[in-house]
C-alpha cells in the first residue's frame, strides 16, 4: 500500500464523524445562529469583543498612524524645495507595502490598510511636487541664458 492510501484510510473516520459530505437535512434548523441573538449586541460591545477592536493594537496602531498622514498633508503648504525626496519616497513605499500586507494578514485590518493607503497617496503627491520642482530648476538656467541673449540683442 502506498503512503497516500494509508493516510486516506486513517482520515476516513474523522470525515465520517463530522459528516462533511451528505449531511442529513434538519428541519427548522436552517441558518440559525449558535449564539442567542448576535444582532441585538450593541456596537460598543461588538467593538470591544472584536479581534480588531478597541482593546487591541489592531485598532490603536492605525489611529496613531493618522498623525503621520496629517503631518504629510500639512506639508502641502510648504514649498517643494524644503521637502525631502528620500523621506517622502520612504513614506510612499511604506504606504504601498503595508497596505498590501494589511489585506493579507489574519484578521484583515482594514483600518490600518486605509491609513497606509492614504500615507502612500500623500507620499506620491509630495514626490511629484518635488520632481516637478527639480525639473523647473533644471530649466531655469536655460531661461536665464535666453534672457541674457535677448538683452544683448536689444542693446
């Protein structure tokens, strides 16, 4: 006998005991909850007992991380020459990588995914602003030379 065949023979009683296949119909027991009435629970009680509720790090980490997003948004008012490209590139990568991670882990943490998504968006906007500023600075010497040539021609 092959090892696979031995495995399936050993597992057969477990499948029969749990009745995974061909479960007999039970009259009146369709779609009933095992708890008393889950819908009667208040929102606060559900949040307290949730695996991503207020008594876990899964709730408080995103709440605190919004401060980084707000700081990035407040930097929209700063001139682009005062922003750090490496810092904003790091924020962009962090936002993108951790958004994906938050949707893979168990339990899925949608609050943390949302804050990381917005962190990535803010980083992309800031990196774009910095890149456009750098391009305008490269074009500036060319324009200065054109102005000098035009001044010489007029003289």
